[in-house]
C-alpha cells in the first residue's frame, strides 16, 4: 500500500441545472436518436387515439343515444374498439423500439466508465471508495437507462398530450376549459420549488448508497478479520447506522414527492369538480349539449395521467440528472497523460545501456497536508545495467512509493527517472510497463485461473515460460491443485495461503523475462525453507535483468549486488551489504534491530 493516509471518498455536489446535466448524455443518445424519436411518435399516436375517444363519445351521446337509434350505435362503438386496440398496439411498439437500443447505450456507458477507471492514475483510486465507483457503474447507469426509455419519452409525450387535450377542451367549451387551466400557474411554481429541494436529497441518497456498498464490500472481503477479532457485530452496527441514514433520506424523498403529488392531484380534481358543476348548469339551461359535457369530462379524465405523472417524472428526471453528474464526475477526471508521439527507443543509437537512474527525484501525495515535507526529496540513485539493487529503509520512509514511480503508477513531482538513458515520460505507458515488471508486497490475484493470473504479466508467453516462472517462484503447489494451472483461485485468491499468493505474484512478475524488475519485499510471506529455495531460483532471474528490490530482511538483501539506504526522503548511503555494515551506523541499526549507539559500543568493546 502507498505510504500515506487515504482521503475519504469525495462527495462533490455541483450546482447545475438538471437539463444541463442530462444534455451531457447526448453523445451517447445520438446513435439511437431515431429509435427514441420513433418511440415518442408511437406514444404520441397512442395518446392521440385516447383523446379521440371523448369525441366519439360526444357523437354517440348526441346522436344514437339522444335519438334512441340503436342501429346507429354500432359504427361508433366499433370505432371505440379500434381506437383502444390501436392505443395498446402503439404502446407495445414504443417499448419494442427502445428496449434493445437503450440496453446498448447502457452497455456503452458502462464500458466507457470502466475504460476510464483503468486509465485514471492510482492517485484517483486512492481518493475514491470502491463502493462509490461500483454504485456509479451499476445503479446510476440503470437509472439513466430507465430515464431514457420511459421518463424522457413521457415528459415529451405527456406535455404534448396535455396541450392537445387543453386545445380540445377549449374547442368544446372555453368556459369549462378556463376553469381547468387555472391551477397551471401554482403547479409551475410548486414544481420549480420541488425540483430544487428534491435534487439535493436525491444526490445525498445516491452518495449514501455508494457508502453502503463500500461497507458491504469491505465486510465481505474482510470477513476473516471480522470473525477472527469478533468485530462482526461492530460492522453490523455500522451497516445498520448507514442503512438507517439512507432510509431517512429516502423517506425525505418520499415526503417531498408526496407533498408534490397531493397538490398535483388535488388541484386538478378540485378544478374538475367545479367544471362538472358549471357544466351541469350550462346543460340544464340549454347552453351546452350533454354529449359535449361528456366529451369534455372524458377529455379531462384522459389528462389525469399526464398531470398526475408530472411529480413522478420530475422526481425521476432529477435522479437521472444526479446519476449523470455522478457518471461524469468520473469521466471528467483527468486520466494519466498519454504521450502522442513518444520515443520508443530505450537509448540513443550507439549509446551504452545505462540501467535505471533517479536524478533529483521528489514526490508528495496530492492529499498530503500542506505543512508537511515531501515524502521524497532529491533522490539520486543509479542502478547499473544487469545489477540488482536492494532498497532498505525504516517503515514509512517511502520505499514502496519510490518503486511505484518507476512504472509510473505515480508521477514524480520533481526530478527525472531514466531507463537506459531515456526519460520514462518519453515512453508510452504501455511500452514502459512491458519493460518494467512489478511484484508488490501485498499480492493481488483475480477471480481467474492460475494460468490467467500468472500470464497477466506477459499475455503472449507460452507454456514453457509459464512453467519456468512457476519453478522460479517455487509454486509447484499449482500442479497439485484439482485442475492444475487451470484451477480457479477465487476472488482475491483467498482460496490460497498468503505465501502461495505471493509466489504467484512473483511468477507473474518474472514470466515475461523483463528487462527491468521491481520487487517490493517479494518474500515476506514465505517460510524460511521456501524463502531459501525461491532465493536460489531468483538469483538466476536477477542475473539477466536490472532490478530494484525493496528488502526488510538480511536474507533478501543478500540477493542484491549493492544496497541503497533511504532515509529522510533521500538516498543516504549506497554500497555492498558488508560495506554498509562497516561504515553506516543507521544501516547496522536497521539490519540488527539494535540502536546505533549500542552497535557502536559493542564494536568498540570488541
């Protein structure tokens, strides 16, 4: 792990309109715009078919019913049946038009998000909780797909249906139409107020879902620790507390939506009741026909869904806008710089290999407190071609960080690092990471077979290279697994012991016979017997590569040709193991575990 304090997951809440947030999805929606347009057209035609029903009812009431002509009733009744079937069929077509295209949009969004996460620097992942990223890749993208498939379509369709219905009502009787339109003004004000309040609560809820996912993931991955220390109840309480906070936020959302819905439903119903009373008076005085009143009220009832759905559609649109913001927070993060025209040669033509050279290298983590010094300050170190250099230092001195700079998991904030004379910033990242192989102290394995995990270090390597790497790492246990190297190791490789995982990580680092090798205390989880076997095999690998090995034990130090001591952010001493034991008190203290003054006193006494 990097030797710094991780910052909590950021929860930025950008101030922007919901419309602007949703418009950012246009590049993804554009390829399927005609399917969406077809869906809108089908839904509009279905709504128009529904609005024609009141006009047919008017003709029935004022015609066959008023004149008691049963024979004349059948044609308009058949027309009503046809309109109903047409409406049902068109809504089926609407769903068929958007189902497959929008699933592709969701797939593209998820693929782009995953690709961006792979390109973002390690410093980004240090700052973000995995649950927050997981919720963006799952629930947020699902919300966006449902918005595009349903809420967006019906925001357009219901608005057009409402305007068309109002026009029909005014054409039937302007007085009754005016009564039903009067609640529109307070509804607009209420919806504006609701949008501002609801968007904030929706953002809070989606962030809390991400936090809850983080707790769940940590509990599952750390279940052995929780059970071993009897802390499962503590984690359960933490989960319940966060679930309770999420429940409170969701109830707040529900209350806001309930308040909006009460007004959205109540005002139109009140206006409809007034219109019914006025209409009955007009019919009684002969100023309006019964068929016209029936058609007017039927049209008003047909508009109930477009009006009542307004609250739900606004709420879902705000959630979709929040999901869009959360998606683009990751997409807007600056990826690791990729040079357009990098140099691909390792050294100038005719020049001799120069190995690995650190010159004035400095580094500080972006989240480090401003009043603290840089972790690395002017590191100068030269590892000659074919040489193995052991890097030692006290815990927290920056050894792991220095090794992470070589494959550019982090970028140095000062100075230069060169491979055979070429600045690593002049190399394509892919090429750099083909040249530099890494084995970390904490081995990470994936839910895949042994073969796939090891060959991740060199996908093009053949069976012989795989066998050599496993032999070097003394990973002969893989041959005793149920399916040999094709055995699935399970999530995080937890079906294996710590030493077995570390040996597979070492095999992954050496399988491609890299020109440059970085090993971060690669033998810490091995027993003494296995460690000796791995060291003997590893010496053959190190003889043909330029290597930097982080070491904490003398046995690992002895693998190296020379040793570098990192202290106070700088390389304070370089030499062979024996030279440093004789000339460097700090090194003697580190290797012996005794204070330097005691070592000096013992030497004087002897």
